[in-house]
C-alpha cells in the first residue's frame, strides 16, 4: 500500500533521512519508533506530500506519487497538536474534508465517523468546550471520514495524560480492527509501538536500524541501539577475556551458555535479566528505587550505570555491595 525506495532528505547541509526504504502492506500498521530528531516526522511528511524528498521514490497503492499534492494522495492525517478549527463545531470539523471533495451524503458519513470515535453526543459542541482526549477523537474522526487509503498518525497521543493515552491507544487498536485501514504511526514511546503495530521500524539518525514484529524486536534486537531503545537494556562497552566480559576495571561473569562472538564489544543486558541478591558478580549499589510492583536497583559498573529490576521486597542500600547474576545477555561485535 505504501512503498518508500531509497528516500533521501537534507535540510541545508544536514541529511535527515538517509536512503530509507520501507514497504507497508495493505491493512498493516507500522510504527516508526525512534528518539527525537531521528527523522520520523520528516518521513511521514514525505509520504503525505507535505515535504519533498531530494531523492528516492514513494508509491501509494501502486501509483508513483512524486509531485502529487497532499490532497490527491488519499490519506488521512492526525497530528500531536490536534489541528482542529476553533470556530467550527465538532460535526463541521469532521465534515470539512468531505466538503472539500464535494462528497454527497455528508451528514450520514459524519455521523458514522463520530460513532467510530464515540462522539455522537458532542456533534454540536465547539472545540473550546472539549477535553484533550475529545479533541484528538475529533481529529481521528476527521482523518477517517473520507475512508483514506492510509492513515498517518504523528505522535497522536503524546499531548494526553497517561490514563487517557492508554484509553485512546486501545480505541485506535479497536478502530483499526474494525476498519482495516493501513496505518503508519509515529511515536517515540516504545510501549505504544509494541502494543499497537504489526511491525515496528526503529529509526536512528535517518535510517531504519531494524524493522520487525514487536516480539522479535524485543527478543532479538539486531543492534545495541535497538536493545537500549526498545526495552531499556543496559549497554556496556568492553571486551571478552576468556569467558568473562571486561568493562573498564570490572570483570563480569556471563551466563555459561551465552554465545560469545570473537570481536564482542558491547554487552547488552535487560534490567529484568539480572538477579539481585545472588550470583557470581559483586556490584556496588548506587540507588534503589521502589516502583510499587518492583524495585529498580542501580549499580555502578566501572563508572557506567547498570539498572536491574528486582522484586519489590529487595531493597539494597546505596553503598552496599550486592551479589548479582546475569541470567540472560547478548554480545555484539
Ligand atoms: N524545516 C526544517 N528545517 C530544518 N531542519 C529541520 C526541519 N524540519 C526538521 N528539521 C530537522 O530534521 C531533523 C529530523 O526532524 P524530525 O522532525 O523528522 O524528527 P522526529 O524524529 O520527528 O523528532 P521528534 O520525536 O522530536 O518529533 C531534526 O534534527 C530537525 O531539527
Ligand atoms: Mg516528530
């Protein structure tokens, strides 16, 4: 449904998107996940036609769209900032894209779209009398009312508080199941990406470092960056010495069955893959943070911070030395 081939984009001398290729299947939901400034919004705007690529090609539904204006591409868009017209009612906002196209039978379509986002009762409200979550629902209804081929969403939930974010996240998943719309969803929130998408493209400095289904991404990250960004893994730099990993002046005993590539340079350990209170390593505690369901214990490893998730009753004190076992890890060359 959407295909990007070797797309490049620079602002002045600065390359922002560097030869990005991506194929999105019909009905698929892809998340573009990555840190601030990695080129997510720029990529989305190139697909939308709001920005022109310096090189590369974009196809939507089989057609080359280079040079086509945004309104000719059959897309719906939702932004972080809602972009709702303040002087139009909810229903008028949602009707607007249909009006532009001169579509007949608009009233029924508007009613249907408001039903999808459960705003039927608020059709005549003015935007100033709506909450943030309701405004974002209006934006969703407006983006969906003309049955777009592809829905593009740029951080649609990041202006909302945590509880509302989860509600709306579930609603987007339900809408998608119901309508089968192809979606490209930009976020820097790994939970959102993992929970919603069929496949997640992890972006870093204008390239996709890994594109994979959520589970595969989480369990088999291809680079230390992906491991650290998705799941908050600890990444330690060092080298293998015999069976152990040496990081600065620390020697870490690794799991016996760990695959040990010859030129290993990075040791990646997820916080939940460490056992605190038992094991062959002795590490100094920097901090112990009670999180309710668990305790985050922070260790110092040769000047680097290493985070472990321990059961809530485990609460070592800062300054203490504690036994630690690395249950699972990954080594990268
Ligand atoms: N119009 C512009 N002119 C110059 N530089 C720009 C322009 N738009 C974006 N950039 C730069 O391009 C880079 C990528 O921006 P982009 O908005 O795509 O990032 P992003 O991944 O969406 O980040 P965020 O998570 O903060 O929204 C950034 O360094 C940004 O400063
Ligand atoms: Mg952005």
